[in-house]
C-alpha cells in the first residue's frame, strides 16, 4: 500500500514537472523565433513585462504588441538558458541570453502554476552588460 502511494506521488510530481518543462520549452522556442503570438499564449492575464528600459504591467494583448515591436526591431537569432531555479515564492525562473541581429539581451522569465497550467507571470528582456 505504501509503495503504491509513493508511486502515485512520484507520478504526479513527474507529470507536473513535465508540464512545466513543456511550457518552458514553448516559451524558449517563441523567444528564439520572435513569435509574439505564441509567447502571449503562455502569459498570465496581466503580466509584469520589462522590455529594455520600459517596465509596466500589461494585459496579454498589450504585452503581445510590445513584444512584437521588440522582435521586429531586434530579430532573434538564438536563446541560451544559462541558469534556472526556484524563487522564494515557489515560482520557477529561467535566465538566459537572447541573441538578436542587433545585440544581446539578458532574458528572465518566471513560471507560475495557475490551476493545472503553468504561465509566465513576469518577463524581462534587458540590455546585456556583456558582449558575448
């Protein structure tokens, strides 16, 4: 009985992590390709968004427009996730370098579990301090 319970708990944990990984991979792919529409599909209703020196809380529709403008001005080439972890509030975060045709940007996003789905609650695309 105890083994069955442990197995079920392990299975639930693994399924939760794989769902989170799937969302993370889809967000990374959208950032790599500059697909603002695909990216906005993973945003919470009101997202904390920083793009370069502009930061605000935007609706999904507004955030998609801001991201589309950024990607049009800075066509992405690649995104490499360099660090990930868990914040004090339990949100998973990912930090990487977005390489575009115009330069490098430090990119950070936070995944929050809402219901049974993971969504991006904050996204930062900031000028990189380093030239890689």
